[in-house]
C-alpha cells in the first residue's frame, strides 16, 4: 500500500519567545522541520503534506523542494483539524503517517517498525518517568481503548506512565471517516487527532501501541530548554555513529555535527571540533581543537591544527593547515602543501609541497609546486570592480612583505625580494626587486602635541 506522510508544522511556538516560527529553529545547524522531512523521505513516501500556519511565508521559503505539498491551517483548532487540511488530497488506498515538525529526533527505523506493525491503526508510545503534559494511553486488558489529553484526564488516568507521542499510522479511508466524527467538546475546545483512537476501538478495530525504548527520540520541542536538550541528544547520537565508523573523538560531549559526515580509518577529532554541511574525511585525518570544517573534503593524512576554519575547501592528502588558518571556498591544496598560522586562502590552488606559512593572504591565485611564500605576502586581487588572477610558477621564492598586484605572473624559479610591490610579470629564474630607495632625513623631528592649557 502507498504511503502519504502528513507533517504538522502550523504552530507558533509561543514558549520559544521568538519571532521565528518554531519549526525553523535550528537543531544541529538545520531547521527542526528539515530533520522531520528527512525521515519522511527515507520512507519513500508517495507524497509529503506539510500543514503550515504561523509564519507561513518564511516556512515555505525555507523549503522550496518540489516534493512537498503545502496545506494551510489558517486557524489552529487542534491536531485533528490540522490533519483534516491535508486529507482531501490523499487517496483512500494510502496509509497515512502523521509526524510533527517539532519532533525532530525520531529515527527512520522506528517509523518503519510502526508502519510494519500490520494493524489498521498503530500509534507510537513511550513510558516516561514524568508524563506531565502528554496524552495518556488508556488500556483495558492490554488493548488501547483511547488516548486522553492531560487537561481532560481523571486523576487515575493522569497517573498513567505510558504516553502518546502523537505519531500514528492509519489507513486514509478510516482516518477520513473517524476524523469526521471528532468533536471539540473538551477543555481546550479543539479537535484532537487522538480522539480517532476511541472511535476505532468503538468500531472493533484493534489499535496497536508500538512502544519505544528511548523517550528522547520522540521529545517535542516547545521552548529553548527543550531545544538545548534535543541538541545534546542529537550530538550524542551523531558522535556515537562516527565512533562506530572508527573515528576517535577526544571527548564525545564536546563535538558538534551539523551535517553529513563520512570518515575513513583512524580519523581523530579533538575537543570543540564543528563539522558542518557535507564533510568527507580521508584516512588518518587529524583535526585539532576548536576548528570548524564546512562543506569540505580533507584527503588522507591531512592535519588541521587548532583554531582553524575550513569552508568549501579540498585537500589532496598529507597537507598541514594552521593553527589559526582560514581556507575559504574554492581553495584546493595538493599533497604536502602547508598553510600556516594566520594565513587566509580563497579561490586558489596551492600545488604539491608549497608553503604559505605566516600572516599571508592568497586569493584568486594559482601557486605552483614547491613554492615558498614569505610572511606578510598579499595577492592584491581586487581593483574595486573586478577580481584578477595571480600565477606563481613552480619553485618560486616569494620574500616576506611582498604585494603581488594582479593580474601578474611570477615565472618558475623566480625570486621576489622582500618588501617588493610587484605590478608587472617577473621573469623565470631571476631576482626581481621593486622597492623605493631607502632615505634618511636627518633634520626631521616627530610632531609633538601642544599643551592643551595653552591652546
């Protein structure tokens, strides 16, 4: 049977105390709703319906993918009302899975277990030490007969530890019929989705409760405290997954994974490392403390020293970066290239064995093999309107404090004297020096401030 997924994402999230719609708050660097949509896509659903309401323009703009069908809930009248907004487009022969945009940690394996339960109606439940705020799962002789929201629960029902997570699987034909019978005669004055359970029971339909072991997996996010707890839960799981792949993490409690990471053998991550976006780490890569790597591929044996920022860069192996280095998008480092402390590289290729060790900026450049770039060197690539290229040939030696004013080419084996400002091409195999002649002005005196009392 085909599957349609309904994701409820219309709530404002007043307790977040933010102008940002709740489902757009970040978890591991991505909106809460993005994590839920990932799970829906894992299930290869025929259709994904997102019920939206508060901040509708911002929410839709954040998710422009064409595989989503948006359903407006103009008034938030309860979860049953929200699901009803999506039902008209769902065929009767589909199963419906209901998810929540503020429940981001549920695993695909858990949802597959729910969908494979083999019942006309199945709900995901959990036993928690403190069920306050959750709907209680009421059973008779082991069978689920209804779900009662806390505000409508009797004292006996309020003492039940098994809670409803809100996630359920129901055939569309049944759900359509049962929802039509839901009323809002409760303390909230809302149409509860959970009321379909008692209706199913009344029809003699067995409702299966699939109970999960880890309640963190289905924790909803309603305030910044819960968001912080969810972040730590996500990071623990992400760190565990990397360690199972063979990655050594100095302290799993002090690492942040904010994207998709693949890693080879014997990778080491020190404390405070942040991996964001799509990151690929080759064998034996080592990343030092407090470093950020975003959308980058680090080849085998690359070493990143402390406090370095790598964004949109590629290394081809056995490179050394940092400490306090910054690689910006478009940076390519060939094998054994070295980028030292307080060096910034952007839209440039540094070829095999070349070194840019100290306090330099290399932008829009092609640096050949076995080049030495001295401290304080700058490729002056921008003329105020256009970026220009600098080309440095193999085996060139660039002295300290050199300004290379692009467009300019330094020939293979050329040497550039320290303190030069190079505005024309430098021939291969020669020494080029471009400095003003040093002059000492004997009679010059440094200006002295006037006494304020005497004007």
